[in-house]
C-alpha cells in the first residue's frame, strides 16, 4: 500500500548460537496522477492566467503542459501573460514517472473579448 512507503521492518533470528537482526525499508512505487487546481474556465482577453498542476507518484513524476499537441512548458505552474483569444482551448497537464501509464488532467479555457 502507498501508506507503507518508507516503513522500516526489523527481522530478528535467534538460535542456539546467538541472534542476528536486519532491517529493511519498504519502497512502494506507484503511477503518477495529476490534478489541475483553480481551472479558470472563462477569462477576458488581456488577463494573466495561471494554471496550477499538482502531480503525485513514486518516483516523483515529471510534468508538462500541453495545448493543441504542443508542449508549452515543463514546470507544474503555467503562466500565460496577457492571454488572447487564439490561446483558448484545452490545456493538459501530463505527468509521467515510468511506472504505469502517463496521467493527464484537462482544463478548458475560453477567452472572451474585452
């Protein structure tokens, strides 16, 4: 279980010749999941728009923002300064870490005239 990640287990063996102990730490790998916070569905042309993506997984996933099949940037925060109507559309936050499948969260942004 994910909650077991980092748990330390100790094993003790004893016989007529003495005893020995060993410890091990559990590492639980799990696929990525991404979530977009505060998706601004409708914005006005000229506004600054900030999209936040929270990605979890072990190992920690990498993140990329994608719009119309084009990778925009790789950080978890995507800032669009002075957005224009041509930048309307579906913004996708894709997370990957090599475990399982990539995970994509979507945010549809509609830019209206001033």
